[in-house]
C-alpha cells in the first residue's frame, strides 16, 4: 500500500481530502499523492466506477472511500459530504478537479455541451465549495484547491475552446471570491495547468504537441504528477499564508511579464 511505502513524517498525516473526478488523469494523481503523504482520501467519480475501485486498491483501503456523485447536482454533493463525515468525522481538503472538455470549434459546440461544461467545471466547484465550507469553518481550518487551466488566464494559444475557457475563467474568479469570503480559516487557491498529458488531451496530434513544446521554456509537456505536487503544496502547512492565488503549472508557457 502507498501509505506503508514512506517511513518519513508524512505532511498530510491525519488529514481528510475529497478529490472530485479522482478516478482518472490529474485527479487520480492528486489522490495517490495525497494518500502517499498520509491523507485519508475520498475518491469521487461520476461514471468510472471500475477506475475508482482500481484506485482504491492502490492506496490504503482502510483510509480510502469511493463515492459516486455528479458534482453539478446539489443532492449528490450533500450525500458525498455526509458519507465523508460519517466515515472520517472531518474534511480538511477539497480538490475541485472534476471537469469536461469538448475539443470542438465554436460553431460545432451545442447548447447542451455549453451547459454541461459550465455545470461540471464551474457550478460543480461552486456547489462543492459551498457545501464543504461550513464543515471547515466549524473546524476553523480548511483548504480548497480548484483545478483550473491556463486557458482561463487569457493566454492566446490556449483559448481555442470558448465554453472551456469561459468555465475556467469563471473558476479563477470564483477562487478569489471564495478566498475573500472564507478567510481567515479556509484558504482557497487555483492551479492553472498548461499542456498536461491526460486522457482529456488525447485529441492533440503530434504536430500540436510539438508546437506546444516549442512554446514551453522547459521543452516538454506536463505530467499529471507535476499538478499533483503543486496541489500537495497548497494542501499542506507550507502554504499557510497563501490564498486567492492562481498558480501556473505550465513549464513557463504563457508566463506573465
């Protein structure tokens, strides 16, 4: 088990984390990283039950929990939080990672695609944060980490998909609004990844990837572990005086001057 592989002091020992959309990609990497640092992890999924069960086997099953929930539905989110409190008694960290993306041209995207993108990527983060905040405020401590995108930071070559850009720009604004409202006990920050290799970005061909690498000072595409390590920092005591920030994890692509 991951928990038993590390003998040093683990920086998330005795913390409880909910990671939405944890069955695949960036969410899966975050869940594994948090578990490896001693956290009890709630693995949220919507449709990929087999992947969620597989992830649970990879971490310490005694300190893991899988919960099916559509984060755009208030009733599902309330049930997820209730199950978490029932098993662990507290919630220290929320990672709003659930997201969808239609890699289509503006004129190919339907109204239903627009609505679903905003519902999952933005409304879902809002609902989960709003419902978990009372628990964290009662504890007088909490961390909310939003997985956004550099496409929401107005980097031109990342702004190809209107509904996705709108959802992530909204998430960046939500991050700052929540940070202002929920301080001093809860910190709220966003990670804005650049070109990360995941199932969601499999639509890019080799030419597109080469162009992205050329734009990136570190001359490689990002790994899910790069984002997971940033999330670990924001979840830990090392980030106690950081809130309302948008952390770029892009290898320098689109850096702001």
